[in-house]
C-alpha cells in the first residue's frame, strides 16, 4: 500500500498543477457574482471542469435548477466535497464562496488522480443558495447524503479556526388580528393590532436581554396598518431566531410565541406564530475529521486554533448535512480579525493574493483528508463513532 506521506505529496503536486485553473475559476466567479438559485455561469464553469476530467454530472438535483452532483466510483466509503457559489446580494462574493467552490473542485480533482476509482468514491455536490441557507437542507432532505461517509467543506473568514460554532436558525412570522375602529369617534371598539405587536417586541426585548451567548432574536415589522385614520386590525412581524443547538432553537420559538400570545391576551387581540421555511440546524463538527484537516492545513503553513469562546459567527445550511453524516466546516482567514464578512472589504479580499494562497492550502488540506478517508477504513469508523457519540450527547442534554 502506498504510504500516507506519498499520497499527501501527490495531492500537493496535483493542486500545484491545478493552481492557474483553480484561481481562474475563483476569479471568474468573483467577477460575475450570481445570487442564490441563479448561479448559472458558476455551474457551467464548475461542471465544465468536471466533465473535462471525465466525471459525469447530474444537473437539477433535488429540484434545484443550479444544484448538481458528480460522482467518481460507486463503492463505500464515499467522501462528499461541497461546493458553494452564490454571492451576497448587492455585495458580490462577500462571503468568499468563489474560493469555497474552487477549493472543493481542486480537492476532488486532486484526490481522484491520487486514488483512482479502486477505493471508495468521491461525490462532488454543487450547493446553491447558501446565502438564504436553504440549498444543502433541500439536498439532504432529497437523500443526496444518504450513502455518504464524510462531508467536507471549508469557508474563508477573518479567523482560522478548526471548526465553526454555527448556530441553528429559523424565521417566524407573528400575525396579530385586532379590530378596526375610528380612533376618535369609537376608540373603545377598536383593538389595535400594531400596539399589540409593539408589546410583542417589548416582551421579546426582555427575553433577549436574558438569553446567553449564541442565542439571538431579531425582528422587523412587515405590516403595520394602512392609515392613521383607522385603528389597524392587522399587523405582522418577522423574527429571525438563532440558538446554539437545534433543540434550543425549538425552545426559543416557543418563547417568542409566548411573547406574542401574552401581548395579545393583554390587549384582547389574537396572535398566531408560523414558521417560515425549514431554517437550518446547528453544525455538529466532527473533531476526528477536523483534526485531520487542521494538521494538513498546518503542513501548508497555516495553523488553525479552536474557535474563540462565546463567539458565534452565524448559521449555515451545512448544519443540516452535519446531522446526517460526519462533517467539517473549518474557517481559514483571508482578512485579519477586526474585519467582517459581508462587507466590501471582504469582497475585495476574496480576490486578493492572500485569497489565492488560502485557496490552494485549503484545497490541498481537503484533498489530503479525502485520500486519508479513502485509504483508511478505520478512520471512517472513528468518524462515525464520534458522530454517534455526539448524537447521543445531544439527545441526552
């Protein structure tokens, strides 16, 4: 059997050979940013590279027009490399997904050259709509990851962390039904839906003040009456909720619902709370695999640390994948701490020389991790054992 060091060196050589192609793809995506579910040029570029490498591509997976899969080999273990490519509306690639796509593609092509088709399989998954955090959830629900043993993706950021404490998230709509009336001629007949909604916001603010780190509620009023000459009988708001775990998020939804119902009880109105879409689960990082990735990243001169305590950088639909299969989602910095994603500065950084270095290092680390999994069934078993232990702990806690 070929030694691990030899395989790793071969992955590095393949990434160096692909350097110009990968950077060209990253730059092309950056120069033509496309929003969620409209990433047609990005898909053409990425799938064109896969087709040229002799990998058959399936388009329109899970009913998503810009989702795709490409598989080489048919046996287990199966390693999935996740490609993201949608941009932030109005800001371009302010989350650096042009680098995510190019790195995942490079890792897949390099690992295929090193392992061939005789050991397991490599599944490239084109994941649209990461910005509204819906694409991977739809892919997971459609069974794309049912026979996958590991899902690997990296994300550019302002920190280099072995894993990202990504929270569970959902949106809810609160609808308040009051009773219309003339505000001066018959004020006692009216039940002010907007006033009830304002009281809901006040209660939610009190709730927010006692929530620990990792929890957050942010609301906006989406309907607040049509005229000041009428006591409004209908008002609506939308709240974005996040929590460290999916179970904790369910409790938070119940708490916000109670805030709305309590305000309605006090005013005589009626309140209804509805979930808007599936939301996304928290990330269940697999330390067996993220540890491997971090060691391979260090071999490229980039050293990752655990995330800063109490810092929660956001949510991602990769969480839905991580509750089905062992998953990693490390951060690799393309800007120093003190800057932020989803800013013009981050957009510029995603096409910088530093971004190119990170792209190549992340692609190599992902590729090395892939060939490790395909070469060592024991590593796959360890990752699944860790996954099962985490699932039990979450159910118990």
